[in-house]
């Protein structure tokens, strides 16, 4: 699984809050996402796949799934913009629907 390492809220290569971001055609099972997040070692890793007009997203810390992570969402927005161009991306979380702009 290819996991990007992106620092949200950084100024170039300075500062920021690092998060893992994995964008794939299908979300791996929870055990695989948990293992990947533990291997990355950041406080959270966002996993995303295209779903309808937006993206299905799940967040994992090295220890467990978490309902939401702000800096991983910002990192995901940057990754989606790098992959698909600038825009506002609908995100479908376990218990909410939000958008991120990248």
C-alpha cells in the first residue's frame, strides 16, 4: 500500500503536523489499515477511495480507528488536489459528511 507522508499546516518544508494519506481504488480491510497506520507511526493516517461524487474516508491512529482527524483531512485535501487538481472534495466519514478544499 502506498502511503503519502504529508505535513499539514507547514510552510514549505518547515513545521507542520504530519499525517499519512493512502488513496486507493478500494479501502483495505480495517486490519490492514490499522497495520499500515502503525507502520507509518504518525498520530493519524487517512485512507480514502472514490465513492460517487466524493471520497469515502476512514482514519486510523497507530492504536485504533478514530472518527475524525483535522490535520489528516487537510493532508488528504492536499493529496487529492495533487492527484485531481484544485477543488472542493466531498468526504464521507463513518458518521459525517464534510468537504475539504485542496
